[in-house]
């Protein structure tokens, strides 16, 4: 396991590898990404999301994005999140 990368705080903005995203998009046919690298992150949290959403949130604000994903998911939207599996966290 590469802990240096997984727990690094130099940056929390990591682009999703295109080949990985393409596989997910082929399965789910996303119509929205509320936190692309070209949009200020706060806007993605407050703007309306599409019906099939892919989210690769910045890890420093992951709780905010998981809460938003839960909210939008509870309204019937499909929300697919790419987040680390850390079972020792509260979120």
C-alpha cells in the first residue's frame, strides 16, 4: 500500500483516470459532475445536480460531499461517488 500518496495533504484534488471514468460512464451514463476541476468546489455543493451524477470529491471536504450526495440520492437521483474506503472515519 502506498500510504505516502493515500494520506498526503499536499493536494486533495485528484482527477479521475479517464479509462476508469469511461467504464463507469458506460454503465451509468452520467449527466452531471458537480465537482470537476474547472468549477469552484463550493458551487458544486450548492448548485442542483443532474439525475445521474458522478462525484470524485476533494478529500479535505469529503464529509460535505457525502452529505450532499446523501441528500440528492434521497430525492431519487443516482449518485456514484469515488471516495477512499476508510472505515475509521465518522463520515
